[in-house]
């Protein structure tokens, strides 16, 4: 019997057992090296300490535990040709850790999808709230739910009558269906729906942001000249149709129908609507049919139908029926309530600061989410590609006991699921430039 067992062991190591041993050692080494590098890179590099990468570290931790606690025993069983030669209690612990870590991986991906959806749907509220606390709560909930799904195996659910101690598997078919639904078939559609909503919201948000920036962008003038209007003169206290006063002359307190005397000439007395006489000038009486003043002569009496002032003379502020501005003064481009240019510029800057701040914050969030969206769909796609065959075969065995599933197919889909733990660091290296640069620095430091 001893010679036959030794011969069987030698045949297994020379055939499929040797391939399983070599493949298992390489897989364990790749998972440990890649995911350890991910954890160390995020912990040491400040640029990688983002909300998304905290979930990626949790995912890498699940892969590390899989490589340390599950893969060695699985490879040992494969080297033995699928036979389990250890205690049933250790088999139960292996099954529980396998279920928990696989569930933790997919729950971490779901937590990432929830975090990305919230970041795109309500970005300002997402930034104001405590990010680290929210991420810790999500990661803690992920691991607690994963442990809850796997706990029945450790509580004796796998101890059934007629159990074959040479085979390590989940014995309760109802639990197989329950764990498959909770670990894969329920979270996967939810995760895909959240990623679809995130991508759609991100796309609509980017289109709206570009349109808003295009509307608020300053337009260049078509002709020559400065792009902004000339500085306004001090505010004119006259009506909307009045010309501004000359800056070098004092303001003339004239009534609405009063004509203005020529500078340097004495002013005559006028009617009831005229300004009060100047103490140093002589003012004559003015009747209702006042004649227009003659250049160089004293102004005669002025009535309600006073003639326009003499051309070429500067005009002060007047009423609504004021004469047109003097030809020597340029027309004021400002409105009736215009203020000096320095005042306008000082008062206009503070209201524009909050919209600019919001635009910068939103643009920063948009760039960060776009970087995350480049990597995460690939990670989710690789996970579904690797684990979907395993769960389909697994639940088929539970729901259809009469269906014949080849053992080699079960072994192949199990290996494919475990290979996913080594793919994630490769995906980060290929699709994320920040991870790639940090990995290069780490490899150069080690070499």
C-alpha cells in the first residue's frame, strides 16, 4: 500500500500535479507581489491617496488574504488530484474564507460604484462631507456583509450526513444558491446599473459645463479698439438725455428751462425757473418771449421758451429739456447711473469670485472622475469575465443535481476566478499613469 501511494504521488507530481504546483506557486507569487505593491504605493504616495484608491486598497487586501489563506490549500488539493487529505474542519475554514473573500471583492467593487455615483450626482455635497469617514463606513460595511454571508459555514452548516471527507466542497445546496445570489448574482446587476448611471450623469454634466463656460466666455471685439469701455466719468445728477458736465467747470445749479450764460460774461436776472443770480454779476429781467443770446453780449431775459445756448460753450448739468452737448466734449458711453471705472471694477470682482470657485471645483471633480472611469470599468469587466463561469457552474450543480459537470471544468473555472486576483495590479499599471509611475519608482528602488 505504501509503495502504491508513493507511486500515485509520483505520477501526480509528474503529470497534472506538477502543472498545478508550478501554476499555483506562480499565481501566489504574482498576487502577493502585485497587490502588496498596490498597498505600499497608495500608502506612501500622496497623489494616490484618493477616495477611489482607498477602495482599491481594500480590494487588494482581499486578494492578499486570498493568496495567503485560500490559494495554498487549494493548490495542495489540486496537486493531490482534487482529493482532500486534511481534516474536515480545515476544509470548512477554507470554504468560509473562500466565500468571504470572493464576496468582499465584489462588494468592494460595488462600494466603488456607489462612491463614484455619489461623486458625480452631487459633487459639491460629496466634497463638503467627510470623505474619509464615509469611505471607512463603506469599507467596514463591505467586510461585515461578506463575513455574514460566509458565517454559516463556520457555524456547522457544512456538516451534513453522508459527507465524503475526501472531497472539500460546500455540502448544503440551499446555501450554495444563497451564497451565489448574495455574492454575485445580486450585486453584479446593481453595480452595472450604478456604473451606467454614473457614466450617463458624467457625460451630461460635462456637456452642460462646456456650454456654460462657452456662454460666459468674453467675446473679442470685431473692430479695432480696446475690448472694454472707457472709464466712466463721475455720476451725472441730470436726466437720462442730458450730457455730462465738463470735468473742469463747477456744476451750475440751473433750472430745467434755464439757458446757461457764456463763460466770463455777466448773467442777467431771469424768470422764476432760473438759477439765483450770481453776486458779482448783473442780471436783467427776462420776459416770456426771450430772445436768444448773442455771442459776446450779455444774456437777456429768459423765459420758459428759452433759446438754446451759444455753440461752442460748455454746458453744465441741466434738466430734461436740456440742449444737446457741446461738440467739443465726447459723449459719455455710460448710462445715467454710471460710476467711475475703478469703482465699477472693484464692486464687480467680489460677486464673480464664488462662480469661478465653483467652476474650478467642478472641473477638478470632473477630471478626477474621468480618470477613475478609465480604470474601474476595466476592473469590473475583468472581474465579471473571470468569476461568471465559476458561479454559473457552481449554481448549476446546486440546482440540477442530475446534471453531469466534469471535474476538470469545475477546476478550470475555479482557477480562472483566482487568476483575477493577479490581474488587478496589471490593470492599474496599464490604464493608470499615476500607478505606473509609482510602480516604476518602486521597482527601480528595489533593483
